[in-house]
DNA sequence: ATCTAATATCTCGATTTCGAGATATCAACG
DNA sequence: CGTTGATATCTCGAAATCGAGATATTAGAT
């Protein structure tokens, strides 16, 4: 066995390491599950959010799938070409494009979502329910706090160039 | 305020959502911090692991930076070209290539690691120390469990094609 | 009303990452 | 020994993602 522990004595650094590892391990489940349906992770994300929230602006979708806006355009393009999603200009704000599922798109996500959900339950199932709840609270605090602090620090100077 | 909560009633799915969000938020700190040094996240990862562990096989490095082997080759190539890392064939196992820092590489990582560590402490600092320890335990269990279950399930059939 | 700053979306080129497969070596076993 | 299966590294082309910036629109302040 090689369960050698990565050894940052500093709990904060260790937390970052185990967070990254846990995310990676669970994400592999997600990726493999979604690959069954010939979809990419972010494509699935778009379908899923539109399925559960209904018509939404692109920027709202972007927030939830955690990628940059240019990537959002790219993924939405693919889904539109596939006939699963449709774009529509917003009347209220003419900068905004609204996204919604086509009937075909709704059919797809309705069929595959339960299967994927089951995979994700399996993925995180090593943690018993009460611990899951604890983890949810802690991760929520951690995530919100980190997002907050990120906005607050838009001022780290480039300190050095390690090489030309 | 739009603190509207993503509403999976299922705790397992909610856990997955908050895990992804927390990772994303903290990773933005990491990315921004490392960008100060004109390095990519995985490049930094390679330097860091070699700094703390000494000479290691490529596959060992790969395990720790959480990317696929082809990406590892790509990143190592760049670091070698920059003169920060060196490749050396292993005597014990001729399949293996050993990686180590050059003096220049060691100089770089020694200088920047403390600054990055400080950024990461700041990133996860919204969680008080006792909660950090709790989170570490929970995430470790979650991550190891998910990795375990992933190996165990190399048998999900492609179930359907949503579209041609 | 006008000006300025912020927001939303998209374009385009570059970078990063992956996936499948090629090659070489090692390990285990008969 | 020879075979078979696992492991380590790398190649190559495709896919995903980003970053900077262009454009249009809105919101806020004066």
C-alpha cells in the first residue's frame, strides 16, 4: 500500500490538497457517467440547469456551470446545432440572450438525468448521510468565503518572472 | 442579493454541487496566485512536488498533479525547455523517467512557494481552524471512497445516444 | 440629456487537456 | 524460456477552455 500522505504540516494547505483530490475523484464519476450519453460535462450542465430552472439568460447559465463566457458560447453553439437548445433575444434587456430547451433537448435530459443522479449518489456514497450534511455546510462556507475573498483581492501585482 | 440556493432535494447531489463550487472558488485563488509568477497551475504543481519530494518518476508526479499522462508529458516538456526541470532515465526500471529540479528550478520554486502558500491560506481562511480539520477528514473519506468506487465500476455500458 | 462605468454576449487565436494508441519494459507464471 | 498482462512514457490529432478584446446595451451620476 502506498497511502503515503501528502505532508503539508499547514492545515490550510492540506485542506486545499484534499479538496482538489476529492473533487477530482468525484468528477471522474461525473465525467464517466455523462460520457455514456455522448455528452461533455459542460454540455450536460447546460441541459441540466435549463431543465430544472427553465428559460435563463446565458450569463445565468454561465454562473452555474462554472466556466468563462467564451466557453459558454462554445458549448451553447454545439447544443443549438444539435437541436437541443434554442436562443431567443430578451425583450426586457436587449443585451441578453435567453436559453431554453427544445422538446428534443427536454426529452434527452429527462431521460438521462435520473441515471446520472444515480451515478453521483454512488460517487459520494462513501460518506454517510450525516457526514454528507456536515460536509455540505463546511463546503458552502468555504466556497462562499473564497469567492468573497477573491473579489476583494483584485490587486496582486505580478511579482517576478521566473524565466524568459 | 441573489443567494438563491440550487435546489437538489437530494443531499448527495447538493454535496456534489457545493463541492464543485468550493473547488472552483478556491482554484481561482490558486490560478490567480500562480499567474503572478508566469506559470500555469500544473507547471507549478510539478515544481512543487519535485521541490518537496525530490526526484520522482513521471508517473508519480502525474498522480499528484491530477492530470492524464499525455498532459504530464506536455507540461514537463515545457519545464525542461525552460530549464527548470531535468529528465533522467531510471537505472532500476528502464521504463521509468525520473524528474528532478535544476538549480534554476529550485531557485524559482523556493522563492515563490511561500508566497503562493500564503495566498492559499487566505483562500481557505473563511473556514476557522477547527472546521478546517473537520473538512479535511470528511473530504479525505469522500475522495478515497470515490476513487475506490471508480476503480470498482469500470463497467458502465454506453446506454444511449441522445442525438446523431 | 450626457457621460461614464458596468454588464452581456460573442469572436478569434492560443493554450491546455484529453483519449486512443504505439512502444518498450517489467512481472508473474507455467 | 516464452507468453501474457500490467505498467511507464510518449505521439498525435481532436476537443475543451481560456483571455483579450469588440460591440451593444443598460444603469448611475452629474
